[in-house]
C-alpha cells in the first residue's frame, strides 16, 4: 500500500496531475492513515486540475478526520484558499482562524485572513492582519501588495500605500495584480500618467480580471487636473 502511494506521489511531483489522479482513484482501500493520505493527494490533484468542488470535499475529509496535526494544517490552509476562491469567505475565515488557534501563525495565514476580511468589508481587520503578516516577514510580497492596495482604496496614507505596492512589484514585475495595485495607488495620488502606464501593463497581462477592468476604465476616464 505505502509503496503504491509513493508511486502516485511521484506522479504528482512530476506534475502529471491527471495520471496521478487516476492512480489514486484506483488504489485499493487500506488502513485509515493510508486512506487519508490518498484523500489528501486526491484533493491536491483536483486542485491542480482546477476542479475546486472535488478538491474541497477531500480536503474537508482530511481536516475533519486526520490525526496528524501537520497534515491537518496543510489541508486546512488549502481548504481556506479554495473557500475564498469560490466565494465562501465566512468558511475561509473560519478555517484560517482555526489554523491560528492551532499554532500556525505565519505570514501566509495572516495575509490570507487579511484578504478574506477585506472581501467581507472589514477593512480594519484586513489592515491589522496585513500588518501582522509584515511583522513576521517584512518582505512578503503578498502582504506588501495587499496592505498597499487596501490603504490606497481607503485613501489612507497614500504615500506609504504606493511605497508598499512598488516594493511588491519589485519582487514580481510581471504580476498583473501587483501592476494593478501600483496603478491604483498612483491614481489615488493624482499621478495619472504613471497610473495609465501601469494599468495598461496589468490589462495586457490579465484582460479579464474585473478589478483590473474597473480600474482601467476609471483611470482612463479621469481627466488630468488643470495645472
């Protein structure tokens, strides 16, 4: 049984997700530990194949049944990510807070919780969680960008907002999300030329994201203030 699992895990690590999925689906039932390991990798395969509902079902099985705390934490974090992606933000919030209660307190968890808080309209909690993430890792790009975007959207400390967004962009200049945030911060500061430059780059990379489309329209409809 465990040798068979190793073969399936090897397929997954080679990014042969369809083959790995077929493999794990045909592995015969073993003891409870092996069954939960199969469930975990089935969830990972479905997640990689963008079959979110199937992935959620298997991650939920691991979270509610497994005794291995490390595995539960891994599954719980990914489950929260999927809940957020599929609009189940209260469930995402619940899982992330459970993670913190269990002792996993890193920048990824706090950044994810900050994002979910923002989506739910709780801007104060969002800022607090992003700040906590940056306390743990001052150079974590997701938190830099997230906090910068939230501050810009709220018209708070705009100079810092732009600085944070630009630092995130420095880590990944091809990220549409980071380009969009820099554009939005520039726009809020009244620098339309710079805002247009960055939002055009963001739209070129991701022309379907609703936030980018909305920001593009707002920025290009805005007239330059008279000097």
